[in-house]
C-alpha cells in the first residue's frame, strides 16, 4: 500500500479552505482522512473514524480543549471540516471513571458536550479517541489486519508482527465497553504507535497527521508483507459452469421470496474475480462462521445465503431449491436470534438474507434502496474476498455469535440504517415516455416518496440530458419495439431485482379528419398509443408474476377515449382501445394481485399538447386558448403535477382495480359512468 501523503498536494488542498478560517490541524485532519477513505482496503462506506485534538471557542467566546471527531453519516473519502463535530474533551474523560454507562447515555453525554449543538452525532468511538494522548488518531478496518486477526492464532501473530509498538486489545463490543477496555490498557508511557483491535481493526496515532497516517500505512504494509511471504493452502474450487438461468431471470424470483414483510431492492454483481472468490467448494460453511469485523453485520447479516444451482435444469426445480433454502435460512436466523437475544423487548429483524451468493453466477445484495443494496454488496464482496485469502493460508475464525448478535441488534448500529420508510420504499417504478412533461412529473412524485424510479423514452437527446443530471435513472428505449423493451427490462431486473409499478405513459397525438388520415398515420397512432402499452404491460406482468408479489399497471389514457374531439380520431380511437386494454389486464391478472388502473387527463400543457396544438384544439372547439385550458367545471387549469398525483394515488389504492380517474377539472361529457 502506497503512502500517498504529499506536502505539495496538502498545500494546495489547504488553500481551498483559507477563506473559511478553519484551524490548520482540522484541514490536515480532513486531508489524511480522505487519503484513508479513498482506499477500500482500509475502509468502506462510512467505516473507520479519525480525530484531532485542538482548542475551540463556544458561542460565549470561552475557549475549550476539544476533540474534532468524525461525525456519523460522513464518509472518510469525501469528508469536509463540517463532518468533524468538536466535543469538549475533559468531561469525556470523566465519564470513563464511572463503572458502567449505557451506549445511549454515552451518546447523549457526548452530544451535551458539543461546541455546536447542531453538529452531527460524533462517532461511537469518540471516547477511545479522547483517551489517546497524541494529537491525531486514525482508525480503519484494514483488510490485511483483519486477515491476520481472524485466524485461530490471530493474537500471537499480531503480537509477533507488531511487537511492542502496538497495544493488543482483545475483542470487546464497540462503544462504552471498548472505551473502558482501552482506558484500562492504554497509558502514555507505553510509547506506542497504535493499537490492534482484535478481530475489529487498527488504530494509529501521532503528533502530526502525516505521522499518524504513515504509521497506518506502515502497519498495513507490515501485515501485507507477512501474508505475502506465507505459503498458500490448496483451495478446492467447484468447476466453472454455465448456469441454465440468467441473473435477470433469477432476480425477480428471488425478490419474491424477500419481499414478504416489506419491499427490497435486489442488486446483482459478477465478474471473473467475484466468480473465483465464490466458487470455493466449502464457501457455505466458511461464511457461516461469521463476519470479519463487527461493523459488517448490519450490511451482510451474520451469514449470507449460499446456493449452488449448477445441476438445476427446470424452473420447477429452481423454485424447489429456493423454497427449501429460504425456509432453511429463516429457521437458521430465528435460531440464531433465539440463542443470543437477551431481553424479550428486542424484536427480530426480517429473517431474510441480505446477501445471496449463487456459485458460478454472482452475488445478489439486498437493501431498502438501490444505494443501500449496493453498499451491502460492496461490503460483502470485499469481505468474501478477505475470508477467501485467510482460508488460502489458514482458517477463518470470527468473533463469537453472541458478539456478532450484540452489534447487529445494537441500537447505535441500527440507527445507521434505520430511516423511517416512505410509502414507496423498496418499490421499483418504471415510467414510459418518462422524458415528457407528465412522465417526468410522475417519476419525480414517486421518487420523492422513496421509490426507485427508472424512466425510458425514445427521445434520445432528452434522455441523455436527464441521464447526465444523474438524479433519476434514464434509459433510451423505443417502446414500440418489443425486443428493445425486453432488453431494457432485463437490465432493470439485474440492477433492481424486478418491477412493481408500471406507469405506461408514452403517447403521441396526430390531428386529422377521419376520411383524410392515411392508414399509415393511423397505424402509427395505434403503435404508440395502444401497442406500446401492450408491450410494456405484457412484459412487465411476466416479471410481476415471477415476483409473486402483486403489481400495479397505470395507463395514461385520455378523456378522448370516452369523449372524442373533432379531427382527433386517430388519437381517440387508439386511446379507446387503450381503455379496453386497461380493463382487460384488470380482469385477467387480478388473481395475481396485479391491479390495472388508468388516468383520463385533459388539456395539460405538455410535449404532446404543445402551444401550437392548444391553439388548434381551442379553435376546433371555437374558444380562446385560455378558456380552452380552463374550460372545465372547476374553471381551473390542470397541470402535469395533478396527473402525477392521480397516478400516485392510484398506486396507493391497494383495493382499486379497473378504475379510471379523471384529471380534467371536471367535464360532464367526459365523466365516467
Ligand atoms: Zn471500528
């Protein structure tokens, strides 16, 4: 591992912060924290923490000795000075003289001693940082250190490799207990460079950020070179094989087993390296032993699900395997819970795996959002690799099951992942014609309420523009082409695990008198206003059926379907067919708990109803454009956001199917029976 510290780069880096009057040691702290955070072999996604001791003034202008320590919710790779709340250090040290303090009390106490009460919560390891006398303290979960710790002879190896330079701290639950342990073992007189936290990670310290960082890199290098010089055991790998099923076929099936209690996103990953890591013949029993550092349990659960479907030739067979394995996982998890739970107030978490490894295929990771699923996947990929390396040279051994459990059910860890779930959390919503005014408003509505939203559109320019903004997944697709749509849907299944709600919104309006419209133009209208909806709905319903978790189809129909307008026949006739399609899906797939509903909107300014077209439509109805847009019973103009609201409400109306909701400000002629 390379030492990336550079005085020259630091000078440039600190210049950016000059105008903010930030203490130089805090800028130094930010700089080396980022160096640590940028290497996934040291920390991953919010793991690890760092600190610096300094002086700070409170709002009354009184000076205090403080410790700036990483705030929770911040990631070392991109942390800013604001990510380091300042805590008065002297009261913290007094807290260590108590015989016991609960972790919740400790967090409250630390918060009370913040210089700025609006700061984020300081790390749960704040007390450990405060005990160390050196100015700078760095803590990581370095893979190389974990590779050495998590062996049967981990303790003696650590002592041999690091000697007297590093204090050896036996495994203790993070939080107040770990702080007490460090308080008991550490003394300034020891003259040490750092501490090895058995089966947890490593601390280094120093009077400058460079010294502390360099000590971290040197220690990791020492561990790495020890590992490199060891002979390797022979690992038996299963033969690589092409599995009969693809990841996009498997994903919706798996998702069906997972989304019983709530919805989850299922993200798939695979490559040569991953395949080599997961094809160990004994992978299942090895991974059952536990985690490499306690922090990982909230990402991976105490053990993943490991499957081998190499000889599975039929879908029935595959479902049988899944039935059995999910039942088994559930039983194993409940057993683990019952064996380790200490009080009856603790509620069991959803007894489903957070990671599903399919040998010869890849890793599926599960989360309440795509982001969470990806983080869980990153952590598990790295941890499976590290465990594999341990097995190559020794035997992987984890902390005790009880210790893993205590961290998994620790309120401070759960707080990291627990966000109040929005109504749409874990749901996958696909919007066709999503780059248009109504499509985009609808996509945003669902996204704001916690759903994962993908929009597709055949307007390539608009899609590329939206994709570059990166706020919503935008894919180019011509929805009138079934194969094109199927490919996009496969991609969605691999990334998200499936689909829950289809907003079938694509449409186009062509104006012409019936006797003058060419057959080709009429066909074109039917292609986009009817057949594209049939393609989207039929392919989406197949996925929904695999998931066995219901589903929701939402069609953007039009009031033209029941109340035709002059010279608008090609639009009205195709939309009338769409209305029938919406009802047909409600009829045929209700038994699968798949609902089908539509919205009849009217007179909304959009890409479809352009200014020019509004003028024409107004003229054909002998009225002004303003009157045309407000020409309804409520005398109110209707906007794309109103249509989005209707789609959203229909999606949430769990017991409504075959319904058409009008969004037109009230129009008796277009009202439904
Ligand atoms: Zn840690």
